C-alpha cells in the first residue's frame, strides 16, 4: 500500500532496517520465525526487532487484534508498538491504548516519526531496566551479574512485573508510558 511504502521509505532513510508484512497474520508468522532465531541464539526478540509499527486496518487480522496478541506474550513486552491509522478520533486512540499500543501516528502525518519510535523504544527499556535493577537489588544481585537475556530468571521476572504494571497503569496519554 502507499502508506506502507511511505512509512518504509521514511524509516529506511533514517537508517532503520525494515521488515514488512501485508497482514497481521503474516506479521505474526514473521515474528514467530524471529522468536525461533532468537531462542536458538540465546537472545531476546527485541535483539532483532526494536519497534513495531502496525497499520490499524489490515486484511485477515487488524492492527488492534495484532497488538493485543503481542501484548499477551511476555516476549514482546520490551518492544514498543506504534499504531499507524487514518483515525485521529479519541475513541480510536483509546482502543489502541486499551490493547497495549505505546503510541499512534496518523497516516501521512508523521513528521516526527523517527523521534517517536526512538522515544518509545527508550521509554520501554528504561521502565524494564528500572524494574530489573530493583529486583536485582532486592535479591542482592549486582547489576553486572544480570545476563539481560530471556534465559535469565530475574529478567523474566522483571518482564512479567512490567506486564502487570502496564496493565494496572495504562497510560493517560502516549507520553506517559
């Protein structure tokens, strides 16, 4: 689609590597393959995918359903999701928040898209790191002893706490992640 092309070109010009899918189902399949690759390498999915920008209107599975499915899986908790939509009404934005989207952009009106993506990545990482360091301190573990991988039980525990925190504290607005 034209919107996807414009988005891809914008991100590639900013130096991002873009993986593209035409539907939510295709995107999930791509992510499952990346999950396998990450697991085999002992890494997190976020070592391969730093941010997901999803159109709200996709064939087979819309962006809200896609986002909800990802937010139900802790492996994706540290990856921000930005919804790309033609809808700028508060009801559409509220739905995106309810399923766990970090931000939204209105199609063809995203002059600060790159900054939005980088800020979203940083906000999620800082919150997870804050929880992880707090848990490490409680258990007498030094920060340099944390492996920061999905195989590290402390990291998994921090991700689970972050998921619970995010569910209990949905952002009032997209800047309050």
